[in-house]
């Protein structure tokens, strides 16, 4: 009986030992490719698509083959051992050939699938293509061709000379103010020609008299640009009016467009801290001109936080201005918050006077204790007015705001505030000195002030420098919030923007 029990036990033990020995004689292999879903073969047997791990492989050398349509076949010899899992990473290379464009004139450009090449020798993946071959002074040509593996395909790049023609004459902006700074104070006039030649571009007044003339050519490119600074041939400023722009080329019909000199178009000294154009939190009554835009990257710095951000101001038809500012604030605890401000302003002006009505929002998210700021957060509606004389001006604003300390409207405080800004706007350097005060009219405490009590007043200085001969704007700001019975809060900031 004992012998009968022993034999089955021995069989089980031997079977287990055999299994362990078999496992010791097998291993795994992981295959990854730069292009997914490539076919994987081991010793010519299909195993699946990449990426994948193949298990229960006998120890030893295996022939790995990877196939993918449009790519070169990759072959590797890999070693599989017990206890290890080799990882094979393969960079698949496209099947390709070469396009050679022969006989093309100097300066030829070749467009294939939306990509423009300056070389007449181009390596391309295998496939069928269409190319547009063009060069200044020649008629463009379209050719169809095929690229084969490791093969050079030649196409005839000879072009027929193009007759001279001109067209698409227009001013990039139909109106401009020559008193605005840098490139903002000139009109950019563009047109296109098809071949070498020369001509003359003239600026004429309503009586047909030529006030400025620009010799044109010899042309060596399709697009031509002329800048007019609003002055006549003697360097004197021309009066506000509509002027015709005439392009004359011998042998061709003249082209004509128009541009208007309008000194009421002004790019106001402005920041974006309030979400719309402002000096600090004091909203400016002037709006960005129609078609004008200011884009800024900035960095705000407080005593225990910093905030990189981006902002944009856009001039819309009808004296409207839209703005948006987005920033991410981080403090020493590593906690981050998103700040968002934006609004819409409607502006009107009459001589030296200007006024605006606006609606804006300012809020912050994901921060338990938002830092104190000069203007209350929330939804605000207000009015602004200003008086300008020369480069100097004074602006004022009043507004009502609903929102808690983070800008939420769920359980809002209601706050009234008023601000004043003294500003100077020069051709290159501009600045504004501002002050703000307010009172919490109803609701819970806001920024440490009791309901019905005055808010902490604030003051600050904003500066902007327009880099000469460019549209780049450098900015800096400094502000102080004078807390009642507490230490003042100070913050500063820097910005880099572009003005259109």
C-alpha cells in the first residue's frame, strides 16, 4: 500500500520539476517601433503588431523581422535567455527616393503638398506627387510624378518667361495717423508684380496733385512694399484727407487705391491689468482703434507670489474694444491659481474729451486665500471720462462691482470704487500715475474691510516704451495698497508686447 501511494507522488514531483525546467529554458522579448502597428515575425512566423511582448520563447537566437507598408524592412538577430526580457526598439525608415528638377532657373521654388522647397534635389517617401515649379519672372508649371524606392526621378524644370503685370495694390490699413509712434505712424502699401521691371508709385491729393512720389524697381520679387509717413516731398506733414495711391508701369494700365490720413486715430497709452485698456485698475476712456491690437506677455511679482500671464486688446468697429488677460499665480507653498480678467468697452470722443462705458469681469480660481489687489474682483460695470491736451491727459472712472474676494457671484459683496489717472503719451515713452479708492456697500467683509467701510486705497505708476522703428512695447508697473492699520502691499511687474 505504501508503494502504491509513493508512485503517484513521485510522478507529481517529476512533472513539477519538468515544468520548472521548461520555464528555465524559455524567456520573453519586447518589441517597440517608432511607428505603431508594424508586423512582427520571429523565425518567419507572424506574432502580432507592435508594440508587444512575446512570452514562452525558447532560449537561444531568434531572427526578428518587422514589416510596415511604406517603410523599409528591419531584420535583427536577438538572443533570448531565461530570467531576462530583452527590449528591442526599432526606428522604422520610410521607403524613399529622390526628385531631381533639371533646367530650372535661379531662384526656383518647388511646392509639393503645401511644403515649399528651395532646392531642386528633394528626398521624398515612395508615392505619387504633384509639384508646382515657380520662379520670379517666369510662368509657373505643374507636373505630376512618382517616387520609387531608391530611385532618382527627374522632371523638366524649364519655365517660360512671364509677361510683366502688376496687381493687388492696396493699403494694409486704409487709415492712419502720422503722429502715432514708430511703424504705427505710417501707411504700408503693397502690390505684386510678375517679372523684372520698374515704375512709379504716387500719392495724390483730392485735386490730383502729386504730394509724394516713390520710384519703384528694378523688381526682383513678387511682393513689393512701400511705407508712406504722411509727409510730402518737402518733408512737411500733409493735412487730414483721403489720398489716392497710383502705381504706374510703362506699358500697363495704372493701378489705383486710396489711403486716409486721420489724426484722430490714436493708440492710447494703455495697460491690460483690468482686462480692458487701463492705467493700472483705472479704465481708460479711449479705445484701441478699429483694427488695432496689443498682445502682451507679462510677469507680475508680489511679496510672496509671482504670476506669468498673457493678455490681448482688440479694437473693434463702432468704437468698441475687447480685452482678455490670463495668468497663473504661484506662491511659496506651491499652490497655483488661475487669474482671468476680460471685458468690453464702448468709447466715444469729441475733440479733447472722451468717454466710455464698460463691462468687465475679474476672478481667480483654485486658491484658498487670494492675495489682496487694488480693484475688487467680480463683475463690474462702470463709466470713464478723460480730457487730453497735447500729450498730457487726465482720466477718471467710477464703477460698481459684485463679487466675493475670489470674484465669485454666488454670495457677492457690492463695492463702489473711483479712480483717477494722470498720463503722458509721447511718441516713444508713455506713463501714467494713478490712484484708486472705494467702499464696500453691502455683503460680507472684502479684503479685510468691513461692510459699509472704506476699502484700502491704492496708487501706482505704469510706464511703457515703444522700441524705435518697431512695434515692440516694453512695460513696467509698480503699485502699493495702503491697508488700514496694516503693512502696505507692494507689487510690480514687467511686460513685453507687440502693437499692431
